[in-house]
C-alpha cells in the first residue's frame, strides 16, 4: 500500500483498495488473516506531511481463549495516520504535539508513504486480549476436555474453569 507523495494533489486523493491478505503476514496459531484487507479513505498533503483518514475492513480466523474452537472475527475500524518525513529535528516536536490526538504517527522517506504497517497494527490491536467465541462461552471441562458449549459431562466441576478468575479470586482473598 505504497503511495508516491508527488501523486497526491492539493485536492487530496480518494481511494479504495483491496490488499491481498498474504502481504500482512498475520498467521499465528490462534489468529490468521482470513480475508483480503479493504482500505478506503483520503490522503491529504500539507507541505511535507500527509494525513490519511479512512477505514479498514477485513476478517480474521481466531481461536476462542476458553473453548479453543475457531471462529471468524470481523474487523471494521477507523484509521487515521499522519506521515512525517524522517528528520531528527522535527521528531520530538511532533511526538509531543501528537501524543494527545487519536492519530497514528509514521515516518517516511524517499517521497513514499506506506500504509501497510499502520494497517497491520490496527488489525492486531482490534483483537481483545481474551478472545471469546461468545460472551458466555463455557469453555472446556478441565478434567475431561469436553467442550461444555456442546455437551455436558459428569465431572464435578462447578461451572467452567477460568484461570484468570482464579487469579482474581486469589487477589481478592489477599485483600480481605
Ligand atoms: Zn468459546
Ligand atoms: Zn468433564
């Protein structure tokens, strides 16, 4: 997703592209980019700076943290990036200026900007830390491994086992 800055005219550049999923290299055990990535928006140039404002849409195939089943996760996010030429002098000033705004900051060189890396970051950040196939996923039985969303088993566990809740409970006990 590389754009040559000279091609961005005063009135801005509107575009819509579908970037092949292979280019993003998102392919881990519990998260695979399953669909091509649609990016649409506008590039605007002010002097040496280029602002992208737009949206991103794609789909991931992810694994539920609790029951380990795979399911699709839709990503639909807004993306705002400001591209600034690499230059030690303006680096600091911009970092302070931009830290309060809801804008990603990228540096560029050689008159080209690349949206791939902010797009990739956005896709990965859109995933919650705990990925659940549904809010009330019951997970796997810790004793026999049965998927409790599908079947009940005869083991004597009270509800589903959630290691994070166990940690919280310990903390609570300590605070008493
Ligand atoms: Zn689940
Ligand atoms: Zn069981």
